[in-house]
C-alpha cells in the first residue's frame, strides 16, 4: 500500500480549527515548536477507515498566505514546502467559518492555487443557519471540484463524513480557475518560470508562489525557511519598480480580483435571509465595549482573574510546598548525610521545588488566558486598551500579557505569542517582568513589617507603600516600553487590524488541553535551565565547607555566596545594602521570595514559616560594623524598589530564552533591569540620605 | 459622484460604501485581504471607549482598525 498522505489543517483564526483538530486526533497529539521560531507545531494522528495512520499537521491560524506574523509565515512556508524541518503536506484540509464565508474563502482561494488536493470543511453550519445563512454545499463542491463537508466541530457533527473523505485514496484537484488580472499576468508568468528554473519548484507551486510574492510586501521572514533565489528576487524587484513608475497597484489589484472570484462563488452558493439582524454578540458588545460599562466589565473580569489566582492557587501551592518538604525529609531519611543528599534536598528540591510551587498560579493563568481567547473577550480587551497602549508605541494586544504578569511573568510572556509584530512582541516580553508579580509579595511584606514594626502604625501607610511599589513597576514597564520602541526596537506603529470574533461558549475540554500543553512546554523547556541555575546556586552556598560544627549562618558566611556578598558590598553600599543583603540578592536570583528565607539563615532567625515576626526582630537588630542600624526605613524602601526593578527570577530568564530563541535577549533583559534597579535605588537612597532620612 | 468622506470621519452608526483606498506599503494590503475593497459596504459600529480604534462591520463580520488606518479609506455615506 502507498504511504499514507500527510494532511495539513489551515484556516482563519477563530474558525474552530483547534476544536476540529482535537476532534479528529483526540489526545494523540504532539506539541512542539518549529525550530528557530516560537510557533507551536502540533501534529496528530488519525486512523483512516482502513486503519491506516494518517498524520495531520495543525498549522497556525492565518488570514492570508501573505504573512504578517510569524504564525502566518510558518503556515505559508509549510504549505509552500519552504521549511526544511517539515515536509510539504500532501493534502490540505481547509476549514472555514460558514457564518463568514467570503472572508474565510480568501485563504482557501490562495490554498487552491497550490495544486494540492483540498477538502473544504464548512464549520459552524448550525450558527450559520441561526443567522439565516443557507449554503448550497453540493453546488459549492461542484463549482470548486473538491469535496465540501458541512460540519459542527464543537458537537462532532460531520466528523465521520470528514474522516471518510480523508480516508479516500484519491482526491481530485480543484478545477476552480480564476483570471489573473491582465496587467499582472506577464509578471506572474515570468516569476513562475524563474521559480521553476532557478528555484527548482514544481510549476503549480511556482505559480502560487509567484502570486504570493506580489502581495507579500514587507512580509515576515522566519528562521528555518529557505530564502528566495536571487534571480527571482531581481525579476520581482524590476516588475515592482516598473509598476511603481506606472502607478499600478499590483497587490491591490490581485486581492480585488481574488475577492471578485470569491464573490461570484458566494453569490451562487450562499443566501442570507436576514441581512443585518442584531446578533447576540452585538447585544453583548453593546455592554462589554460600552464607553462606561466596558470599563466596569474589564475591571470585573480582571478582579475575578486575580481573585481566583490568590483564592484557588493558595491551597495547592501549600500542598506542593508541604510535598517538597516531605520529599526532602524522605530523602534525608533514605540517604546518609553528605553533599549528594544536600544537593538533592537543598539544591534540586529547594530550587526547582520553589518554581513548581508556583505552578498552580501559572496553570490558573493559562486557563484564564485560554478562556479569554476562546470566548472572544481577549480581542475586546485589546480593543478597549489599544489607545492607552498606543501611547507607548504598543497595541492593545500587549495588554493581557502585561496584566497577567502582575500574577506571574511566565504566562504573561508566553501569552505574547498573539502579538503579530515581532518587535512589539519583544518589547512586551522585555518589560513584562517589571509588573510586580506575586513572588515579590513576600519581600514587600517583610520589608513593610520591618519598616513599621508593631501594630501602632496605620494600616493605610502599609497599604500605601504596597500600592506605591505596584505603581512604580507599572510606570517602569510603560516607561521602558516607550524607550525601547523609540530606540532599540524602533518600528512602524503597530497596526490594529483585528477581527472581533463573535462570542462563543468555550469548550472547557479544549481550554484545559491547551492549558496543560502550555504548562508542559514551560516545564520541559525551562526545566533544564532552572535545574542548572538551582544547582549552581546551591554550590555557591554549600562550598567551600566551613569547619565542622559551624552553624548554618556561619556556613553561609563562609561559602562562595557569602564571599560574593562581601565582594558585592562595595557595589551595593552606595544603595545602602551590606554584604548580608548581598547574599540575599545572590540567592534570590533563583526566585524573589527566596530572599526571605535567605535572610532567615543570614541573621539566624528561627524560621517560622508564614510568621516572620522573629525574622523582623532580627532585621531590626541588624547593625553595620560601626553600630549604625542596617534596616533603616530608607533601606527598607530602597530594597523594595530594588525588587521592583531587578530581574531576580531564573524561570523568567529561561522562558524568555525560549520565547526569543537566544540568550541575547534574556541577558540584555537581566542587565537592563538590574542596572535600572541599581540606578533608581541609588537615586532613592542618596537623595533620601541627603534629605536626612 | 456623491460626497465622500474619510472612514475616520464617518459618524458612528452610519453605513457607507468604500470608494477608494490609498495605497501604502503595508496596512492597505492587509485591509484589502480582510475584505475591505472598493465597493464594499460597511457600517461604523462604534469607536473604542477612548475614541480609537474603530469597529466596522462588513461582509458579516466585525473588524477593528485605528483611525490612522481608517484615514486611508475614502467612503461614500449611504442615505439613512
């Protein structure tokens, strides 16, 4: 038997593509990444009628093959066979939203040009019927000459028919023909010929690629794709300059002629009974994007999000914390005392365990982000916030990633994948960790406790300081975004050409699946970096060994970390910190809240879990060698400011490395954030000292 | 030809027909690919709460674009 064909699924965003892919492949999916780009690569297996395994690639959602985002670029390059890591799919499943036929058919029209067998799937037929749209499926199939399958992916209707079509040994090629506009036809022919002779392409693909090159102005190039050959490039440029001189709008003409062809198809097969009825989505939007109520809804959604994170994440976080302690205790009982045991209990469980403790929060955030995406609210939030984000040169799509970063920067950074423009995405990633995440809370709380010892201080002062820190981080994030957009990552102002999809009830199963996939990607890819840094940090604190009988405090002071604290002192003295704090800064590079436990060891306070009273007393008793108080109010404030700005999070570094595919950006990010932290602390401390605080 | 205005100047709730799209290097191609073409009928549904971007309805779906992008599009308002 011949090798089973490989299928690719393509479709616009929001047309139900993921649901269909899940329905076809069940849980037999593999999620990874296209090498060199942070675009998810999903493949799954479906068993044909004859029991033959068929590979299905779920390509990223795209409106057009003239790519505007890395996602669309991957879709384009896979379909054109330009990627070395992914063979060109043999056949294509095109899924369209039946309620919005014309625009969805634009992509299909481009795919038909590729000369591969295509199965067209009309999804959401029920919603189309509700909207009064009737589609003559058989006529569409006849006009295009390809199988057309009506379907409701959400409830599984049409999936069997689709599987039957997929199982067919032979599928017809489309016989749909459309006329390339006369002024452009010679260019297409010349480019096609060049792609065949110089690029080694098959004639049909070459024609499709030639058409694409003409609408593909300043399109996105991504790593892992073969570049265009020089000869063809030259031909393209000469035609473009000729048209430029003659005032021919070649790209516009091509798009229009495609839409004309689509219009003829649509008018023949689709009829709309009630043309402009108020839909449920319209009525929801009347409230959700209302000039006043819109803000109320946005505030409510965000409050609910943060409430759930703090409400529902706490218990599992405690369990994981207890589990870590139990695991460490178990290992202690199992192994003889020694470095290997301490490496496992203090290094690995202490380091990686700390990060895993945050997993419930990360999962809840992923869940909410998935929910916001699949209901359609994400686009509304971006719409509402676009103007504000525009002030710093970003667009509304940066809003949710930045907001999520108040809980944890990791899901926030991973949510930036919806931002099309690579520079905007990078700027958002670079500033996201400046939003005060929940790992900073223990540090803030400890410092506030040290700042206002005892209950005599008004609660308003404590809250006020806390709010100030959050505000400082937010202002910092926007300030640096503004700066980066004007200097390092200068680009065109981002577009806000975005679909507002109809509201849909989310499929919890799909959202949960997506959540676990994303969390798995985080653990898998960040895990090794986190493990490595944990071990290094443990080594720094455990070696060299102090003489037998030394306390934990003496050992830490004697270790590399302790010595580094001393080495660091000249650098951090101008911001009011001594070497004790220096050790805290070094060890909390793993995660910010480690600062609290390190301070406990440094000042040999009895550890009391949540209760930091004894630690607070120890801090208040700490002195410089000359007898000055170490933790003056000014130093407490300065330390908080330091944690507002400094990177101090190895998980973020690991995720940024993964999302930007290089060490360059995470290193730059760590440098600029720590640099900014020092400079701002210097200003705060020195001016505070000068003012007599 | 009847009076035309920029899409960015169209009142909220008004319907219009696209008469011209200024050619720029990037945004105009994507706008067209999304189905905004000469002859397309559209309705300006609303402005965002802060006045920008705009939301239009055309070809049975909703699209947002910034005022700066809308100013590239000339439309002919339809009589209500």
